[in-house]
């Protein structure tokens, strides 16, 4: 049974989640990928603080279009999260976000920050971009559009956006488990060091 | 080929490649979905993939928001005016971007400027291959950035892997590189491999394999055997769809070989995500037909 979470959310709610949980997200999420992470960590712009507190960011560079002056989502699947590994712990600490949605999982630094500050990593299906766009009701705002449409911060209202907890706030990571198990099999099959 | 028609024919090629997944890939995903255990994230992910493919096909929506780096192959009657074709191609790419078939994916690495049209130095990979036929054949691939990041190259021998300069060494290298990719290249992917060549030619050869259909048979019996063995063993790694764990880690393995320099032995892996977008256009007279 999926757990519904309304955004913005709080530490207690996030701490109740564990890996393997299915979650439906409602409310406002904010896209942030490579240039956005660099900006958040190096410049710390003031206008981003109220936008990000208690919310969940989405590692995504959507395809968008303008219809009668209003932005609309065309398709919007996740991008690979590991590229944000050098920044994400600092983003969690600085802005009080409660998690990130992406694909492929993240590393030890992010896992540690999830534990310390109360955040989760939520996984969704890479490439299922048309399907995911169906959970997006509207684009509410956009910031730093000058970074290009894939890199801008898109503030999106979502309804029942399904994700899976693959890193929780108690130090557990599904990605670590899969990596460890597949490595053992790889070394057994190749009789070498993988 | 009619230059006046070529632009719209190329836009249609881009639309099809970006929005319609080839039937052999869809079939492999359907088989993978059946294989995964009910109630697992792996099965859920494959269901989402199959649903999304359908929505994309019906609505002419890009399958993935990352419409990739664009690779084109032009086979053309020797002696044609290729500079004009290049101009028409660039115009078609810019227009396809305006039509939202492509995301603007060309970024200056130093300034970060994105011109918004997918053009600029080195933005398009275009291979020109004159041949002795009267028809034109144009093929394209949308190569995603996520699966490009997990693509890799190893120089053999490798001491840690105990991988020598032979087919067994190639087997071990591919196993290791796909293990390293985990789910980050949007598994279940297609392991496209080039053996030999220089570093750049070897990787280009690996990318050429993306164009092969999943059910084709490698004309080289030794490579055909290795493809089968790797397909079986890569799917034992339990990385699974999106790296959730599961039975379907790759949808296929395709291998090509080039002559190598005596001092080098490269194994190049062009990992292609499950959204394996490719399309072929044939132009006969001034009429275009498409096949995926």
C-alpha cells in the first residue's frame, strides 16, 4: 500500500519512511540538476530558501513548451542522480529539503546527510518520461531560466507522483545492496577483481 | 533525393526516432516484464516503461526527456553534393527542436551557453558513407547522456581482472564494465561492444552496433557465441531494471571488431539505455520510407 506525502513535509514524516516503501507525492516539487546544484552550493541565492524548505527536489531537465505565454510540461523523466553527489549533502543541510527524486541512486555522502538531517532519496523510472508527465498538473513558476530549459528550476505541482524509497534516513541504501551482490556474482563469473 | 523535400523527410526521421520505440526493443521489454516477479520494483519499473512507450507513440511525445546526442549515418550515391545535405540536416535538427521532438541538448562546455537548437561545433555526430547504389539510406540514433556516462573503454591486458588479449579477456572486460554501470544507464540496456581499433574508432564501432536488431545473428560465429554467453551471464548479475535488483539486466549484446595496432587491445562499451531509439530512412527517387 503506497504512502501519500503532501509537500512541503517535515522531518518526522520523512523519518517514518524506509527503503522499499512506495510513496505518492502531492504538492510542489522543484527540478534541480547540474547547473542548479552548482548554483545552490556556490552562490546560495536568497530567493531559493523559501522555495526549497521542506520540499523535495527532482533531478530532471524536462522538455517544456510555451502555450499562450504559459509554460507547460511536454515530458519529464529523471536524470542520473550520481552527478549531484558532490553537492547534495550541502543542499540538504543548507536549504532543509526533505529529499531528492531521481534515478540510479546516490553515494555515501548523500546517505550520511539523509541520516543526519532527515531526508530520503526517491527513485522513479528513467525514460518513462511521458508517463511521469501525467502526474504533473501545472508549472507554477520557473527560476534561472537563463541557465537553459533543461537546467532551470521548474516549480511543478504534482498529483500522486509514484516513487520508491531506495535510500532512507536510517542509513539504508538499496543501491549499496544491489552493487555488493552484483559485484560478488561478477567476480565469481570472471574469476577476477571487478 | 530531392533537396526541397529532404528537410521535411529528416524531420520525420527525427520525430519517429525520438517518439516511437522499435518493435524488437518493445518485445524484449515485454518479455522482461513477464520474467520479473510480481510486486517487485523491477516489475513496476518495466510496467511504467511499457505504459510510457505507448503514450509517447500515441501523442508523438519524446520517449525520454533526454532526446540524446544525435548520431546520423548517410549512405549516398557517390558524387552527391554533401555540403548542401549538411546544411539541410542542421536546419531539420533546429526545426525538430522547435517542434519539441528534441530537447535543446547542445551546451558550450566553458560558458555553459545553450543555443537552444541542438547545433554548434561537434554537436552532431554525422558519418558520411558513399556507396555504389542509386538510393539513399539515412540512419539515426538518439544516444542518451545518462547511458553515455556509463559507457567505458578498457585496454587489455588487465592484471586485476586477469583479462588477457583474447575472447575470454573481452568477456571479462564487458562483465566488469556492465557491473560498473549498475542501473545508472537506465537498465535493462543493450551492451554494444567494439573490439580493437584505436580508442575513437573502437568506440564508434561500438555505437554502430546500436543499429543492429536484437534478433539478428552476428555473421562471425565466434562473436555470435560470445554475444550469447554475455547475454546469459550479464543477466545473472541481478542488477535488474533501473538497478532495483531483478532478472533483466540487459536486453541484448552486440559485438563488432576492427583491426588493432600490435601494441593496443581496446574493448569499448557503448551502453545503450532501454529507450534504444533508432530509425532508418530509405530515399528512392524522391520518396522516403521509414523502418525501425
